[in-house]
């Protein structure tokens, strides 16, 4: 019997392994290492990106692709560049094409991009090694896209220029393959999604492989894809062409888009998981796909199953909700207090908003109290769940303060006063956000449905449960699956100047207070309607509640004070900007950070400085002239006069000491359009400003031919910015758990005028 049980156990354990593929994690790690360590950071257009593209092409050839090449991209929608797409083609028996993609660029010249997305390209190349060893019905095209971090530029270029794009039936994207934690599937883009059969197949194949932690971030994607400018990956370019496509992305709460996206912080087990899934989907759809189309639906992933909510059912639910709300409105209005009642209390809505501001402020500033004691701006950076708990307890203190204040600033006793306001706010959210994205109808509709139902239900417990669950979906929009990434991004971009802090914190508090107002109005309505629920008010207003809340805050605060804020994953950032105005022959050096600069050791020109104050910005005065001639600008131009029109034929030559990171040249004529503007370079025009940009690391010598006209007394202003990812004025910075982003920018301007 024991032997039988053991054999069954062994069989169950090896079943998932038997269903996995020949994808080699070891080989994928070597590919990853070459991209992020040997080559290093790979921003779009850089020589390192070119090396990475050539490396991918070499691997496609080595592994047996019938064709492999770099599809060159000399310009994007915004800039001139030297980027492209590494393409490998494994021909099948049919012309039907499946594209497997990842993006090979990283987010900046200091960012190795091990996770985002050297890992995805390593998966693509290792999948290519597997697929080229077998016969396939479909032709498989492997793509390592350049320029994804600059707005999906490589994949946009591919779908516009790949000659057989009409034969592409399916696209699978791997954008990060780190570890065995959360892996998200993204079948969406603005206005459309992958067909249901592709999502369903992805879920089935993933769990058939024996893996766990597949997630679809319903709430974040509802917000993200409400506009065309949200976060996404290269699969979007295919979806917009009507091609079924899906992306697989691992945990975005890792330190992507920072210099800490390195091999040491990468868990290679995710490579095989993503590779296995892609290989299984290739096998499944090698003989063809059910349809070449996209769809519209709201997706929920629960209990290892995908639930598709079609738009027609969302519209039906919305109609039912509005009808229920109207019925509840009529019912509760019939029971309202007389308008001229002597006991009528005015301004209840504004008072509730004041209470909401108090509650939210207590929660929002609770982390600042810890930060004030620790001497850090963002003490929550690596312990976000704990600070959520602290904020929740602090909100209870805010509730206690509000209820105490309510003894002076009394509220109406009429349920109608509060239900009316809750319903109006939720209905406004339903209409306004629903007009932006149909998917918003669900969270706002659910809130309005439950609040209205609470008004109609007679049982006090039923009323309370309806109100308690009513704000859940709306709050999940604000505290979504990507909340850690969002809050860290906001923190790193929000400067410490008083005005910016006031505006930033004020906006967030205002937003959160408005979001909880419907809950507060609804709760007040049911408590006024069901006196049996008054125990809630008495409990929250009691002395023991505030004592317990204070003890909880203090105890948790002591625990949080002992936690280290930064670690090997998350460093403090320091940005150094050296600005040289070539016209004024003046220099400006600024050191700034999203965190306090305290304990930062700065060395320059023999001077040592250790910052000992809580400041986030410091000006540095160089001890010698800032006369490093990294940029020389020469202008040659000819003019031709015809009446009051002057035609300029300009040639600007930029000679740099080394390849700059970015170059921008703009031409403007005040509020007017620059007449007859032309250049051989790609340029964009926005608000009458003609912008020529090179990104990144163009040649050290650039020749810019430009033609334009001025009429009468008009003039054209030329502005040139040349940015390097190094410091012209030598400086060194030291502090543990800190990375430095250096930039030197040379700026110059010139005025072309017929009067001179």
C-alpha cells in the first residue's frame, strides 16, 4: 500500500514536468547575460542596441532560421535614430505566419534592462532554437524590436513595413520573464482586445504546464487602456492592425526602468515558464487560428478560469442599475423630511466633504510622520502593504475626529439627503467615465447598484453589507494591481518644492476624498434609515476606538521605523544636471533627488562636501571656469531676397567631443508658422515649432541643412540642445544604496532676421 501511494505521488509530481517543453533555461540565461552584461544598457538608437540586434540576428542564423536580418529604422514618429528590428524567419509549409516578439532596447543609458526586456528577447531566441528543430505548418517569424521604450517604435515600424504583414495570423509577445511570481497576460490595447479564443488558450496552456500565478490586472488595464497613451508593449501594434496578439509580463513591482534592473536582481526561473507557454501556444495554433480578428469585452481571471463580459451585457447591467437607482430615489424621496421642517439641517453635503478630507488626510499623511522621524521622504518605498495598514488605522482616527466634530457640525437626519448625493456622484462617475471607456461602467455601476439596493433592503445587516461592498471596485481602480509601480513612479517624479508638494498632495487628497464620498453618503443614509445601525457611530466615536487606533499607529510605527527603506533592489536616485549656455558662456550645476540628499558625499575639483540637511536639491558652484569644449557649432547660410521675402539656406554643423546622448534642434517664428520650412532630416511640428531630434547617440559630427523663409520683419529663432550622459565638469558621488544619473546639456540659440 505504501509503495502504491509513493508511485502515485511520484506520478503526480512528474506530470507537470512531462508536459513542459525542451526550452533550456541554461541557454536562455547565457543569452540574457550577453545582452544585459556583455552589451549592457541598450537605449533606442545606441551602438549597444545595434550590437544587440546583430547578436539576435546571429543567433537566429545559428539556430537554423531560413532568413535573418535587421529591419533598419532610421527615424521614428518623434526622432531620427539608428534602430530597427532583428528578424528571424523559419519557413513552414504554409504562408500563414505566427510572430514571436520581445523588445531588445532598455529604458536608458544607465539601465541594463535585464528584466525589461533582455529576458523577453532571451526567451524569443531560445524559442527560435527549439522551433527551428522541427517541422511546422506555419511560418514562424521571430522579432526583437528596438525602440519599445520610446513608444513601441520598432513594432509600429514592423507592422507598417513587413511585406507579409497580411499573412500574420497571431502574435505572441514576452515583455519580462522574471521569476515564478506573478505573470500577467495583456491581451489589450486602446479600444480593442485579443479574441477570446487566444486568452482562453493561454490560460489553459499555462495551467496545463503546471505553473501558477497567472493574473489579468482588470482594474489597472481598465484605466490604462482608457486612452491611447497608456503603458503597454509591442503586441499593441499588432492588435491595432486587427491581428490577434497577447503579451506576457512578469511582476512590474520589480525595479524596472532603474539602474537596478540588473542580472543580480533577476530570477532566471521565469525564462522557462514564459518559454514553455509560448512554445505550447505555437504548437496549438500551428495548424491555424480560429479567426483573424480582435474583440471587445471586460475580462476577469479567477479560479484559473477566464470570464469574458461582453459589452452588451455591461450596457444591460447599466440600464438595470439606472432603473434600480431611479426606483430607490423615488422610494426614499417619499419618506424625506418636509422641506420647511423646523429641524432641517443645512449644508450636510459640504460637511461630509470636510469629514472626508479629514479622514483621507489622516491616512495620507501617516507615512509622512514616519518619514519625518526617519529623515526620509519615502519610507514606504519597499514596504507598501505595511503602510497601507498604517493608513487604514490612521483613517479610523480621522473617522473619530469627524464624528466628534459632528457633535458641533451636525448632519441632517433625513436619509434622502444622503442617498441623493451618493446616487448623483455615482451616476456622474458612471456617465463621465463610461463615456471614456465602457469598462468603467462596471465599477461605477456596481457601486450605484449596491447603494440603491441598500436603500430598498429592509434588513439592517443587508443594508450594511450592500454599502460596505459598494466602493470596492472604485477603490480598486485607485489601488490597482500596479499600485506599487504607480506610487513609486509618482514619488520619483514629484519634486520637494513646497508649491509642487502642496499641489501634488492636495490633488491626491482631493481625489481620494471624492472617491470615498459616495460611501460616506450611503452609510449615513442607511444609518439614518435603520436606527439599529447607530452602534457603528457609537463604536467609532468611543474613547476606546481612538485609544486602540493610536496604540495601533504607535506600535506599527515603531515596527516601521526599524525597517530598512532601501535595499539591493531599490536604491535612492541622484540626478546631476550640468547646463552650459554657450551664448552666455555660463554654467549651472544642479544635484537633485526624489529622496533627501543627506549623507551624499560630493567631490569636485579637490573640494569634498557631505550634505547634512534634509534637502532634495543643491546647486554646485564649480571652482574653475566651465570651459570644457565638448560642442562646437558652426553655421553657414545663404540668403536670397525677393520683395519682402527672404529665403534662408542654412547649414549647421555640430562637432561633439564624443557621441551625444540626444540632440534637439528647433526652429520657431513666434506664434507664426515657419514659412517654407524643409530639411533632409525627419522632423515634427507642434504649435508652430519645427523640431529635429536625434535619439540616441547619433554621430559626433552632425550636419543639419535647413531651408525656410521670413517675410517682412519676421525672424526665425534656432535653438540647439546637445545632451551627454556624462559630466563635462568632473564630479564624484558616494553614498550607499544610491545610483547617479549624470547629464550634461549644452544649449545655444541664434536668430535669423532680415533686419540683420
